[in-house]
């Protein structure tokens, strides 16, 4: 997305994390009320304790600037009868939807990158609505009026499996990356990493078992990610026990289906450390920030990404044996200068200067821990003084 905070994406994230469970608003004569019921399509019974969210429909004639407040969203939870009430809702047109564990979730069903990075916020927002339109209920809120609606939620598919090490011991606490095959070429990442460290929150339990649900029907692949502080820096082992996403096996699921036997085995041997430092080629100052990417040499598929530490160091854990391209992007270094004293005091000025990108070929057959990448100062970007 061009902007993380488009209203639909934010509303979805709020529904997922439960942040929309607000205290019931008091009646307001200048606003309206929305009441309704949520029904489970598979049982015909009320959806008890489901999250219900209203997202203000985007105004085609209104353009929002970066950082501007988003359209109104309202949220509440159903009771034992599946009913809900939202009072003091500002007048306007809204889209309503409900989420409940085990049922279709827009955060798992919408491809927020379908239009590509150059799409406008307006187009991204409308595309998200179009993708989920069959699960949205339009409701018009008027002053001092009650609008009553009915929302039906459908059972989602679930992918169950086990992840183990190749010595048959369970792989406990693994995270997962789930990708759904697009109608056209390629895969779409499933989930949203807005408030959490991972797109998919589910992890493997004490027996290595995992269950990833709330999915629409489709063709998926699942990758287990070795524990790491950052999602981008974690090594993935995908279905078919391959490190390469392009070689991963896929699994098809139908609406409401629970698919079992999705098993992944993690090798214990043949994984090595790749580490080194990034610095300014002339002055030798350590790069204070930036990214280092580990890419497969044959097709440049990214394996892992990590940040440059303040001392210029970087490290990849558990890199499989093979040939790679090590690529540095957005690197910068800092220079410090103390100006002459003026009046009663003096200070120190810190200037951040950008460095050019650089790539080197790395062959990993054992630990590689002494890589040194010296970058020249770029002429593309200006120096900055924090």
C-alpha cells in the first residue's frame, strides 16, 4: 500500500486485534443509531461475541492528505443473542462487517498489494472494498434515526499441519508465512502486520502442531519461519521442505474445509552464519543505518533481510549453503563536527550522509563472518542534520 492507514486496512486491523471493543456510546440527538444481528451461515445460529465494525464509505470527491484523519469507524461486540447496538454514530454511509474466529476474516482475504505500489490511496481503498463487497453490508445512518441490519458470516477454511526438525523432534514456537495464489501470476501475502510483528499470529504449539484459519477458498503455500526478532530476517522452510518459495508445494482448500497433513520438516545441518560490516570507503566510518539483503544468485529471490547495527555490523543466521548476492540499500553514515564557540556555548553537529548501494557475490559452504563492504558516498541524496 502507498499508505498504511487507508481506512479499510485500518478498520480491518482494529477488528482483528479487538481494539474496536469500545464502551457503549451514550445517545446523541445529533447522531444516529445502528442495531442488528450477526448470523453464522453454516449453523443459522447467532454469532455470539463477534466483533462488528462500521467503516465510513469513502467519499469519491474528497482527497485526504498524508497523515490526515481517517473516516469514522465504529465498533462493538454482539451479545448472547447475536445482536448489537451502536449509538451516537455520525450520519453518513457506512460498510458493516463482522469477524469471529473460525469465520472469514477480511484481514486474511484481501490482497492489499493487488494493484501494485504505484496505485493511489483512493484506488487502493476502493479495490479493498471491491474484494470484500460480498461480505459487506451498506448502511445509511441518519440523525435521530435507527438503522437495523443483518450480517451473515461464513465459515473460513483452515490449514492444519505439523512442523518438525529432521531428527523427528517438534519445532516449537515457529511463526508462519502464508501466501495465496493470485488469479494471475504470483502469490499474495496473507494477513496484516500493522500492530503485530508477523502477518499471521498463529505459531506451532508444544507438539509442533499449527492451525491457520479464517481463510477464503483458494490455493495456498505455507512456510515455517525460524524464530527471529524481525520477520524479514527469518529463514523460511516451505511446503515440500524447500527454502525456495518458487519450489514450494501448494495446497487447495474449499470454503469451510479443514485440511490436515500440511507438514514441514526443518533441516538441522547445512545452515550457516553470514555476517560482516558496512562502512564508508574513504573515511572508514561505520554505516549507522541501512538494510542488507541476502538474495539467491540465480534469480535474485530474497532469502532474508536485516538491518545494519549502529556499529556497521550485520548478521544473518541459518543461511543455507549456496551462492548468494549480498546487497546493501539505504545505507548512511554519520559525521560529527564541533563548531567554534559562539557567545556562551558551543555544540556538536551530527550530519547523516547517504551511501551508494552495493552488491557482492557470496558463496556459503561454512560460516562466513568477516565480510567487509565499503561503500562510496552517493550524490543522489542530500546530507541531513538531525
